[in-house]
C-alpha cells in the first residue's frame, strides 16, 4: 500500500499514547533497544500514562506490515529513529535503507518536532539529511545516559509542540467573529448545540448567521458532529421528516482550547454567564438535560 493511500484516509492524524521507533533489527542494536530506547520512552508520561514504544520488523515483508508501519507513523504521538551507520561500502558509511525510508515518510507527513532522530556515529550524512536536527548518543557505552537523552528529547519536543499549539489556538481565537465565539461558548456548556430549524422563511432568515457560524467552526475543526444512537424508535420518529434532530454539534479538544482563549479575553467564563448559557440551552431544547 502506498503512503498517500494510508495518509489520505483520516487526516488530521489521531494520536495514540505510543512512540513509533524506526531502527535496524540487526542484533547489534538489540542492547540499545532494551537498555536505552524502550525504557527512555516509557519514562515519559502523557495524560498520566507512560508512552509505549512500538516497532515493526520490516524483515517480515508483506503489504500488511507496510500498512502497519504507515499507520504507526500516522497514529503515534512521536517518531523516534536511530539512523546509526550499519556498515561501510568502499569506505563510505551505509545507513539502514528501511529506517531512512520511514524517516522520510515521517518528515513528510508529521510536524518537525514530532520526529526525533538519534545516531551513535560520527560518519558523514547524506546531503538531504545534513540540515535536519539529529541527536548524538552512545547507547552501547553509556546506556543510562542515552536513556536519559531519549527521555529529555521527547519531553523537549512535547514542550515545543505545546508552544506551537498555543500559537495555533491564539491565531484561531483571533480569527473568530462574535457569532462564532458565542456559538462556541454555547457548545462549551457541555450540552452541545442543535442545528437550527429551517422550516419557515422566518427561521431561514433569522438563523442564517448561526448556520454560517456552524459551518465555519466545523471547517476550522473547532466543532464536531455527534450523532444520536440509531434506535427503532428514533427511526420511526424520523420517518419522512428529515427536520427531526438526529445530531448535534460538540466542541473538539481544539475548540475547547480556542474557546477558553477567547473567553479569557472577553471575560465570559464567569458562573453567571455559564448559568445563562445553560438556561438558554434549556429554552432552545425543552425536555433535554
């Protein structure tokens, strides 16, 4: 399966609490995996859970293995690669081709901070990789120090990503007009927001701005669609009446962060405002909690 086929299925990528490790499976690298790379990754906690190192043995060549590699690169929080020289040909260093392929894929589809590269040699690098940030370590000679370097590199990368997220949140908050921010505030109440009814001309005219705000927030990834559970009773109620509400809009994790940034600037996180939003939801959605 080609990378474009896998990566085109579900952008943006979900993030599992794993680290995809690209490295040679030569027995000479077993010690660094056991004593430096794997334990160094497990020392990092995300959401109070340790990261789990995973690697796929490329020697078991099959389409399913390649798919596993690509989905691992897509779904893991970080990619850690060891591109250490594995041999020499006519005096020139040779690096593992499979590892370099995986690094290239990761560099193409993930953020620079999410791809962490190590090596334990002083050999020259290919021109295309000479300007990429590469960490030096000595996992065979000083495994504990190398383990700490792995941990430190991942933590440092996480801080850089937090800064990038902060900038993204700030820019998104600054791009919202008040109808969008107000709609996001209503969704933030914990109840979500329903799609406005559009049965009459009056409803169409009065809800035009709200519909446009919903579309914009969905496009920005600040809202997501939550569908009601399909039951025989619900299907019976819908019948030939597509105006029956079968979904609502809820804030995404990104949407919550953007709302909190916008609310902080406007000062609309007070208990009084939260109570007002809940009261407004009840008025617009009678009988729901």
